[in-house]
């Protein structure tokens, strides 16, 4: 990925640049946009570069749907909710409703798993998916979010549903600048247990040939209350409510000359539950939600601890080419709460219960070389090499036993991408990527979950390997000044949840090399769409198909999620539009429809509808933003999740609608905002509770009316 640029270039200060395509979220943003955008245009800069694409594509030239979420849009959502999953759901079409938990299991993108990146560094853990990969950085550290819709192999393993790339903040100009922010959150009854707060600070600067930034945040979340003013239940996979998180980000870049720079960055994120509430199990059949009460749960609280480090080198003119090199490492630890599935005997003879922890360590490198201006300035070629080693295991914390054996995954890939302007109106895009992957597992024994003193079965180790050639091809046709048509075919490469497979073996005599279920997931994505730009009005239509001959469908067996390898087919439609009615009012709208089926009986024909663990409901989202004057602005948004039937009475979804609002005001010093989540105090069961997890323990209501008061100061 790209590094800092010197102040005079401002090539990658994309926040002011992308404002040309997004309307202001606050009056302050509106007041500053024109001058910043003019400054950018004076330098002849490209306002729509997407760093998540390896060839540095423009948003309006890609053959598949992309979305850039600006900093203003992020702040607009953070004024209402601090839940990262809810922010993504509010802003990304075809992203599932948030679970409102420390888990994004069931939060799919176009019916499949997205690959989360931070500055291009993978956050996902495909070998043993802990579903915590969207909770590795605080959004106060993020400048923008780049979203590629649909399967992509551009960054390798994991992007069967798309790519969500968090681009972290950068120095804002010459000299030293600072930022301080504080926010207070409460339920509408202002219960003391429901109070939360957040503090964040940022220092950045540019001096001679150096750019630097240090940022820190601390957030304390209170207990969540539903629309009936009852405590929302606590969940084993992890909780956002009643938790504390910290984030520390440090970045520094040195400019060797006008074309070369070196950048180093490190981010440390921690989130841990307070561990002083226990669930009060409800009754799904009777419509009684699981709630919570004060108490001392068994074991230690769940947590996320993630450290990501990155070293990059960029050269804009290396023998006429653009060169980017990146080395990265990540240490990921995700601990889960105690469950009744791992009993063991305490020192006094009493029965205790263990808890698990996922441990993943990544080491990787990405090298990208690009050259444009070929064939009379019609052709651009991009090539590169990606390397990854991922060591993953899942442990039982208190008895120090191995639940999922240590698994080493090695992946190497080379790719070539070409973009050719056939005419001024027609461009062709095509590429190929060769993947080689090897999985290494030593001999091991599965555990007997009902008896901690004995093993279940012995399994032979092995080194299965895979070769996959992935293709993409697309076309973009500028039919008129205001109409563009595009079509795309792309393939994504992913692994099944290897940990679920390895820990679930209960038949003696098996070995890793012969397990068919370890075969990779290759997803074919076909998409056709159209973009319309009528100055103040914009519209985009997209139809997609996402098919896999050997996909993965999650089902629950005896309290454990199991990945069934089945043929899956998913289709969907996305419609997004916006209108700048006048200088004050902006409207936005989106509608998404997704449906899918899988081959549950193995006859080669898809026959069963996918449930809420796999795909999102049909969704309508409406938003109205208004900048009333230089000081006051407002935002109102509505999300309607429509009923869904999958033929299983236990998984029928009764839809619901949520209304959010915020006001922002620019003070003589700083700016303040008041946001209200679930303005009408809707009392509802979450989509995941209704349509995915069928159990009393996971039958949760969503969060009721919640207030957030914020103050920010830049100096």
C-alpha cells in the first residue's frame, strides 16, 4: 500500500479529494470542503484513487461496484453508534445487519465472507475463523473505508464476498496538528450501568523529510438496554456491551527524495469484557428474550488483543515504473467466555468449565510493480508477488489443552493485471493470479468435550497443498457523459474453516491429507451494472451472481458450528442513489435483494434456501442530510429489514425498521453533536437471533433508544 506523501504533493490525502463524490456530513465539513478540494485540484490530483485495488484504480473506472466511505460519513455514523458492525451495515449495501456483539459471525457481504484489511494488511483468520476480524482497530483511527463488492483475489486468501479496507489517518498538513475528542453514551432512562464514554487524541506533523502521527483512544461501553428497557443478554462468543477497549496507533515516514519513501506503522488494539454480568436465558418458543443480570460468570472475560505492524517502501519512478513493497506481521488473540462444553475437575473436586482462545500469528509480504503509458498511453500493466505464513491454533485456557491443533498455512501467489483503453469510451480489464498453498498439521488427537481427562480419536498429520489459477475480466463502457455500463467476472480464493474440520473429526483412522473437506473455496462472481451521473443526481444499479461448486454453509450441531461443504449459488441486486437537492439538502437511498441456495443432499443441484447465518434480508435504507448554515447540520436515516422466509419455521424472520438521527453544531471553539440511535425505541429481536441461531441462549433483542453526546476539537 502507499505511504505518506510530502506536503507539496498531497497525492494521498484522499479525504479532501473524495469529497467531490460525497456530500458533507456536517456544516464544518461543508465549510472546509471547497477550499481543500480546490487545493487538491490545483495540484492536478486524482480524487478517486482506490488503494485497495493493486492497480490503483479510479472509482469511476472499475468494472465492478466499489464504495468509498469518507471520514465525514464515518463521523456521521459515530455520532449515532460506536458499533463498527452497525457502521458497516448502515453504509455498505448487501452487508448484513449488525449482531451488536463482539462477533461478526453471520455478518456477511453479498452472502459470503469479506476480507478485512487495515492499510492492506489482512485481518481475517480463515484457518480458525473467530469472527472477530472487524474488531481490530478503533474507527477514530480510520480516514476512510474502501469497499470492493464481490469476490476478488487481489489480496489473496479470504475475499470470497469482497474486500473492506480500513485506511488509517495521515498527517493533515505541514507543521504540527492535534485532535481531541470525547463522547458520552447513555440509554434513554439514563441508567448508571448504561453509561459509556470515549476519549481519543491524535498528534501529527510534517517536518522536512519526515511525516509522523501518534493516536490513542479509550472507550468504556455500558450495559445495553432494549426497547422495553431490559438488559440485553450477554453472549458466549463475545460482548461489546459492558467492555473497555484501547487503541494505540503510531506511524512515521521518511522521504528519501521526491519519489521514494519508507513508512513504518504499528497498531495495538485491545477490547475486554468487564465480566460482571451473567445471562438470564429466555424462551424462544414463548417469545421471551435472553436478558442479563449482575453476577459473576465462570472463568475470565472474553477479549480481543491484536498487534499489527507494517513496513512499506514506495517508489513512484523506478525505471519508469511504480513500485510498492510491504512487509507485515500480526499477532491475534481472541478469547471466548466459558461454556458448559468443556468440563474439568477443580482442585477441590468441584466441576469447572474451560474456555477457548484462538491464537494466530501472520507474517507476510506484498510486492507490486505497475507501469502505465504503454501502447500510446492506452495500456497499464500491474504485476506482483504475495507471500503469507499463518500459524493458528485454538487452546483450552485453564487446562492448557489443544482444541484445534497448531496449523501452519503457507501461501504464495503471482499475478498480472492489464487495463487497456480500446477507445476513449471503452476500456478492457483482465488479469490472472496463480495461487499455491500448503497446509501443515502434525499428528494430533481430538478432545472429548464431555471428559477433559481423555482424548477422542487420533488423527494423522499431513501437508495437503493446492494450486489454483484465478481469472478476472471486465469491461467499462462510457455510453454518454452521464451513463456508464460495466460488466465483470472475477474469482475469489478462500479456505474452509480448517479448525472446525480438524477439531470435529470423530472417526478413527483419518489423516489430514485425505480430508476432502480441506479443499479450498473458489467463488465465481459475475456482475453487470450501470452508473448514472447527472451532476446533482447519481444512481448505480448492479446485478450479481456468486457461485461456488464447493462452498461452505454453516450449520449448528450439538452447540457447535460446523462447516458443510456444499455447492452454493447466490444472486442479488443492489440499487444505490443520491441527490443533492440544493445547497442545503442531500438525499440518499439504497435497496438490496439477495437470495441463495445450497446443495444439501449432494445431488449436484441446489435445493435449500440459505438462512440468516449466510445472507442478509432484503433491505431499504433512506438518509437525509442537511447543512442548514455554516454552524448547524442534521442527519436522519432509516433502515428497513424486510421479512424473510426460508421454509424453516424456526428461522422465519419478522422484519423491523430502525430510525436514527443526529445534530451537529460548530461552536466558537470545536464542534459538538448529539446522536440518537433507534429514535423510536423500537423493541425488536435482531436478525441473527431470529434467522440464524436457533437457541434460547442466543435469542437477543436489539439495542433500544440510545443517546450519544460528542465534542471534538482540532488545533
